C-alpha cells in the first residue's frame, strides 16, 4: 500500500485522526478523549460519561512536538534545543534530480556558498565568511556525511543528494560537539539506511532543457537487499550531465561549461546483538567540468572572450565504519573513517602582453575517529562525553604555463594531528527551564612544509617553526525557558577556533596564526515547522572574531592566506510558516548580516593604503549578503486512488556582497533574485516530477571571479538560465 493509505487504515481502526505533514510524515491525534482512553486501557478504564469528559483538562498534543534534532548528538527534542536549526526532507531534495549543495542553498536563507564551480566552492552559514578561495585554512562550515566529516581544509565536495533521508543545518559556532573549526555551523547529510525487512529497488531518470544552453539528463538507482534477518545492503549510483550555457566569443565554442557528475554509495548494516549495529559505508564521486562558468559580457549574452580552456575536476572518496547503540538509557556511537579529495583546476592568468595559464592541484587526505557515549534526558538530566582523533594532510601546488613552457610555483603542505575530549551536560531545572553546559579541550599539532621555493623563500621558511603545538579550551553554555505551551526562549554562548598554518604564494612563504570566534545568541521558537498550524523562529547573535584568517590576492594575483585583523559580526534571522488550509502552507524567512573588520592587521592596512577603497565597503566581511530573503507556497493534496499532487513555488533574494578582502577583491556581487516551481504527482510506485528554475530567466551575479589577474566588474558568474526538467521515478 502507499504510505498514506496504510496510515489512514491504521488510524481508522485505532479511532484516530490523521494529517499528512510530509510525503512520509503523518500526525495522529485522538478523535475524542473517550476513544483514546478506551484504546489505551479498554478493561481497567471504561469510557467516562460525556459530562466527565468535558470537565477533564485537555490533553497536550503528544506527537507533533517530538521531533528529534539528531545533529544535537544527544537526541534533543526540537522544543528543548537552544539554537537555530533547519531540516530539509530527502524527498523534497529529490524533486530537482541529482543536485548537490545548490539544492540546499535554494531552500535556505542563512546558508550561502561561493559559485566557482561544482566541487570547488566554499560554504558559509550565519555571516561567518573568511574568503572566496578554498585555501589551506579549515573550512568555516563542518560538513558531515552521517557521522564522518567530509573534509577539513579544501572546498565543498558537493556530493549529489541522492537517496537521502534528510539534511540538517545547525547555525554555529558548534565547537563543543563538532570541532573547533565549525565556526559558522554544520551541515549534516543523512543518507537512507539499509532495511533488512524488505527487498526493494528505486530508479529515476530526468531530462532537462536550459534556455540559451545545452540539454542535460540525470539517472539514479538504488537497491536495498536484506542479507538475512539482521543485515542488509543498500547500494546507490547516479550520473548527471548539466548542459553548459556560456559561450566563448574568441574561439566560437558554444555552451562550454558542461558539468558531468558520476558517483555512488554503498552502506552495509548488521545487527550484531539486539540493539547493537555495525555499519560500513563506501562513497565516491567524480566531477568533470569542461570549462569555467564565468562570463564577462552580459550585453552580448552569457559569453566571454578567452583564449584558453579552463577545465576542472574534483574526485572524492570516503570509507567509514560505525558501531552504534541508538536505543536504551545509555547510547554509544563510534565512527572511524578515511576521506580523500583531489581537485585540479585551471585559471586564465593572461595579461594584455601575453597568454598564461595557472594550474592548481589540491590534495587532501584525512583520518578521523570519534567515540561518544550519551544518555538522553531522563529524570531531568542528559549528558554526553566523547573522544575525537583527527589526522589531516592538505597539499596545494601551482604551476604557471607561459610562452610554451611550464614553471612550478610555490607549494605548501599542512599536516594537522588533533586529539579532543568533549562533553555536554543538560539539566531540567523545573518544568519550564533547561540549562546546558559543555566544553571541548583540543590538543593540536601542526607540521608545515614548503615545496618548489626560491632561495629567498627557503630563508623565510627557515625562520618559521615548522612544528607547532596548541592547546585550546572551548566552553559553551545555554539556558532555555518555556514560559507558555509552544514557546521556547533561549540564550546561548559558544566558541570556536581554527589552528594556524603555512601559506605560500608565488615563490614567497608566510605563516598565519590561529583565529578565535566567540558568539552570544538570543532566540525564540514558536511551534514546530510542518507540524502545527503556525511556526516562527528567530535569533539575534553577535560574534567577536579575532585574528581572522582570510585570503587576498598578492602582487602577482595569487591567493595568499594571512591574519587580517579583528572583526565583529551581527546577524539576525527570522523564519516561519503558516498552514492556511489542510492543503496550503506559506513559508518565509529573512536574514540580516553586518560583518566588519574593526581592527585591521598591519598587512591589511598596507594593502588598503596602497589602493584605498571607499569607506562604505573596504572593511566589510566578504561573500555574505547584508540582506537575504526567501518565500515559498506549498500545496499538497490527495487526488484519490492513492495518488497525491504536490506543488512548491519559491522566490529567493540574495543581497549585495563583495568578493573578498583587500583592494583587488572589492568587486560587487550578489543583488539578484532566484525563483522556481516544483511539482510532483505521486502515484504510489510511479511518480512524475517537474521543475522549472529561474522563472524570470534572471542573469544575476552569484560570484565575481573568473580570471584572477583580470578581476573587475566585467566578470560575473550568472545564474543558470531558465531550466525545465521532467523526471520519472519507479519503486519496485
């Protein structure tokens, strides 16, 4: 049976009302108090007379509020979670085919990304942004696939969100639970797990057409196979080809920026003893981009004048093993894994006098192991304790091709070993107030190494200690109050930091120190999204960021990492929704960010003095829009015979921001409007999907960067032109 039909049948026999709140999510509520009591205890508690029923106090709605924030690592209920979080259902992500992080960004307000290209971008949450480049610094957003972090330094691997259970986003910093570097927050990708109760397959195919561009396609398939009564295997594979839409005026080539993505995932799960499970996961993905997606002339369409091709590639692999006990008073989860990421890219480094190509190779290798023991809330107390081990090596190398020859530029290797002990304690002081306190103690060892350096650079490197140790204690605390039913108020304080490292640009070398972020936040939450008739959540935070690690362009046009000074970031968000009828829901959200470098370092001051910018923008934190907003209309209706229709119309505005720090990266970007229409006709085992993105065929400017030494207002990264996709899904 279709899930909706099965739940309705069960509800009818139990005497309950049922309301669909998602494709596979339902709320059950009692039809009347007498029926509920009769179902619970038909012998010992007979149905009271009507007069007594009317006099009895109303029962709270038990099901709608019990939504678990799994990213909290303590199985915290949403109404008790002191922070801003959001969840996107995997079925909603599947509406647009095999898409990656861009699908999450389109459904969020406080979540942002650069748009250099698939597998090359950098993620930001809550205005915590350092630069446009994925250099040796630790990423300000922690991204996890299950319990394993997908990277430490380097770009977002942009995994395709195929066969996913959900995506959860926690606004940061989240240093206590997720590591020192999760300054902006974390994004948790939760894949669907194997099911030992049934054999099943799913398959999907989609065809897309892009205005001003080439057509594309995507295919995906999943097999769930039981391996006995207590074990199962789930295998997912996918392939997508996104048609290009940028032309090269000099060569005459059209639609040069095709992107092909191939990947898959295998998860094996077995119940070793009752309640104890072992999971093995293998994930791999390959991205091949034919050319860069930037343009330099909107007047003649989406095109640019370039004498060189700029292909790129991104390869990612992950292996993990998890031992877990997810039920009972005491719960355990231990995950050990390895990741590997390789990114190759080319940039047009030509000047007016000569044609040059800059090649960059980034290699990341990582091992991590984390074990945590926790107890969910019991008798007013909950606690968690964990141990984390990390070993990560990130190497970057650059080559410059000019006049028929190739010259190696400087390279850097940063090798980090980290041992961390962390814990968190939650206490229910009374029926209305919860408190949480936590801490993380991290011991970091950093070893740096330079490659292909000039004699001058070797002398500079000799003056830097190649091995450094650092110990850091990060406290956190929160208090949450529920003065009335359905309303939560909270205050939160947390810290995060990133260790330093070695940065090399051209043939020079320099050291950068660790940075530290401390955030105080106040927020509220009314209702639970997609459950009640009305929900609203908001927060205001102030972050103090010291010794900010950021990238700027040196005199040769190469990115170099340095500490640019101290800054302050104010951030405010407001998100909510209202269910007008049983089939129609409205959603909206707005985010405001104001980040500034208040005390620039001596190095940044020299850059600004050499080429000063207007006082209105030269000290602003880059990449984050000052204002962003999103609105959506959701329509869902059962049309009989187990079929349902789902429509989603959304619009998203991203305000203006700047490309980066320093005078050469002051270009304006952002200030664009994106929109889309998504539709789904669910017929049980057969589903038809339809999507139309960028309804207005807006060009916009998502990222002002293409050729480093040619930075200027004529470079932009446009939105994908109006694109229509029709998809078919089968389940067997």
